[in-house]
């Protein structure tokens, strides 16, 4: 089973950009669907972007056109490029992995196989 470590968060002004990275241990990274969730204070953790082992992507409407998810299987890493950041993007961002991609990602995300520890992104106005 893989383990996940996020990096790249921090404080950025509105309109700015950040790139989050999620490094995975283990030799079966390419077999996992990967995704990014976020959780703002008082809100549920929600899926914002995902990428399957076939590089099929999903984006939440609120981030379409601004965020890009990608993966580099040679580096065991998934990225989330975030452009045109808004104060409402402020949240703890989590990386997740599962060898399946289906309704669990949307309905029962806490059942996914692997989670990172989370990283804070703060967007100032």
C-alpha cells in the first residue's frame, strides 16, 4: 500500500498560483487513482480533482479552468496546479489514493484506501 505526503501549500494573495505535490511511496503508484480534496473550517471534505490510472480527469465545477491535476508515474507524484486563486479556495488540501475509481470518491471519500496528512492553503484578499 502506498503512503502519501503533500507539499507546496502556504500563503498566497488572491489571483496568485500554487502547485501542490503529493509524493507516494510504494511500487504500485501507477495502479492507483489519485485525487485532491479540500476541507474548509466548518465544511465537509470534498473532492476537487481526480486522475485515474488512464489519466482521465475530473474537476469540481468551482475549480474548472483554474486548477489542473497531473501525475508523473516515474516520480510517484501527483500534482495540483492552482491558478487564479480566490479567498474561498482557502482550506486544508488532502491527497488521496485508491485502486478503484467510482462513487466512493464522491459519496464516501473517507472509505478511500490512503490519505495524506493534509496541507494548508491560505489565499488572502
